[in-house]
């Protein structure tokens, strides 16, 4: 097991990474002072891992209330959020009753938002079961739900007390969701960690084969990058925005295609190619660099061609992005491979060229 720390002063918390951690009651005990906890999961994860977690809690005399939600990005909304509140109220959960998120990014985001808002804040523990959640969404305290007009537009910054990333849960992850998680892993290399990117280019096949040592290394290195960025800029006033490489385009794809039709990581992958293409048009990186980005994403079995929503529809959806400031879109772009920047404005003709070029490959 490896342990990293997200350094946020009194609100600092550990990230434990390793296999078999769901059975490690001693890792959970310090965060469960009362004899009760609530577990939020979904219909896919519950049959696989709910009983194991409940047994672990029982071994330290902690009873649990399970809340099992429908599975999918299309359910990351206020109606599903209310199902969590209903269960918490019906079971008379108190301010000291922790909410444990057992699942992928959707479960983590919704559980965190419920924890931030139920009784104005209850303790929150993340047990991510997908690669994407283990390397990205479970760390850093971004919580929320989608709105029909935009992804993650309603939410709160609310940090967990603990992240428990059991790499054994990745054994049951479908191949397409595993690849989707690799989009966020590759992101860290592109924005701030060139040696890691070079390692990924050499080892992506090992990751796809779910080699235990390679996986543990990639997850820990990703979490270390995320933890450093979050510690420096918890509420995304500066450096943390760099973590959104590919996301302005990717969120537009997810919204435009209908939530759940494109996996988040797939949208990020296609969006990352668009960001690289735009960076090249600005004269920052070379055509060879763009090919390098595309090739790594393709090797990870991720889409590199965006769906053709129409240029005007893309611009409309991107205008609803959370990073819009003073009415202007902000883009995370590559100054060079391994170094990203946030750019306030880009020439509209270059942006349109990117949107037209990247839907055709």
C-alpha cells in the first residue's frame, strides 16, 4: 500500500492506494467514531463490493445504511440527489453520520454534494472503484450534479476525510471504462509531468493488460500530481484550472451527445486532441506534437475524433462552461508537451478551424 497526503492544513487527508483495501478495517476505523455510516453506491457496484464493505464495517461494530442508485451519467441530477436526501432523512441520519461513496465518479460527485449540503455538512469518505475516479475525481473535493444546460454546473468544493483506492476493484471494470480512466492519467503527463508522459508512452500496453505494478505506479503518480495542484489552489483560482485540459471541449461533447452516451474520459480524450490542435494553430506546439498526443490516446484505445455537433453548437455549449469568465471562454492549452497554460481568449477563426478539423480526423 502507498499513502499520499492532500495538504490542506487542518483539512488534510490521506489517499491510500493498494489492493485489498476494502477489507482493511483499520484504515476506516479512525473516520468512523460513531457506530453508523451510510454507503452510497449504484446498481452495478453494489452486487460486486457492497457486501465486502459492509462486512468490513461490521468487523469494527459499525452498522451501515446502503443507498443504491441507478448507474450512469444520465442519473447525475437533482432527482437522483433527492433519493440520497430521502434515504438520509428516512433513516434519521445525523450530522455525525459519515457518507461513504462506493463507486465511480458519478457516485463520488453526488455523494460528496449530498454530504456538503445535508444538515449543512456531514463527514465524507471516498472509496473509488473506477480508474477515472481513483486517479482524478475522488481527489480534490469537487462535488456536484449535472444540469440539462451544462455538466457539473451545480456543486460545491467539499473535501473528503479519506480516499481509499482499492486497485483490486479495477479487475471488474469494463475495458471501455478502464480506457476512459487513462484519459485523465495521460492528462497529468501532458499538463505538468513530462517524465510521466514518457513513462506512459512506454508502458500503456502494461496498463491495458492491468499489470498490478504498472497500475499502482500510474495511480500513485496521478494522485501525487493532483494532490500537489489541489494543495496549491483548492478552489481553482489559478493552477488548478490546468487539470481541465480537454474538458471544455469534452464537456460540450458529453452535453451535446446527451449525458451517458459518451463516457467522460472519452470526451476528455477527443477534447484533448482538440486542445492540442488549437495549441498548434496558435504556433505553440508542432504538428508532430499533435500526432504524438493522438497516438498515445489511440494506443490507450480512446477516441481521437470528436462527434460532429456543428461548429455553432459546440460554441454554444462551450459558452456554458464553468470556466467562462467575464463572458469569455477560457481554454487550457499546451505551451509545449508537459506544460499547459490557461488562455483567456483565442482568435475565433482558429477556434472554428479546430472545431471543423477535429470532427473529421
